[in-house]
């Protein structure tokens, strides 16, 4: 009933517990729980928006990473540290 991935187990467990409680209370309604990051019926505009936001974040991150490494190397050079 539960897959190997732990992210899928929690929604299944919540579904089983909630439906059991509903049956104990003699209710005919049922609760459905699913674990999908995004709905399958999303528009192409939303997909493009998410893609370009992620892309711009990664580009900003990539632009800031080399100076950080260079500063670290310069600090190592100044204190004359070596690696084994």
C-alpha cells in the first residue's frame, strides 16, 4: 500500500486514518489524499513561469559562486595553508 519512498507514505497513512474515523462515525463520505508536487492540469504559462524562476535563481547562484571560491583561495594563499 505504501511505496518505498517516505514522501508517499504519509499521505497514504493520513488517508487510511481519516477514512477509518469516518467509517467509525457512520459517515458515507470519503477523503482522498494524493501526493503530487503540481497538478497535472496546469497551464503552459505556469510551467514557463516556474521554469524561468528556477533558471534565474540558478544563474544568480552560478554568478555568485566563483567569487566566493576565489576569495577562499586568496585567504588560503595569504595564510600559506596547504592541503595534504
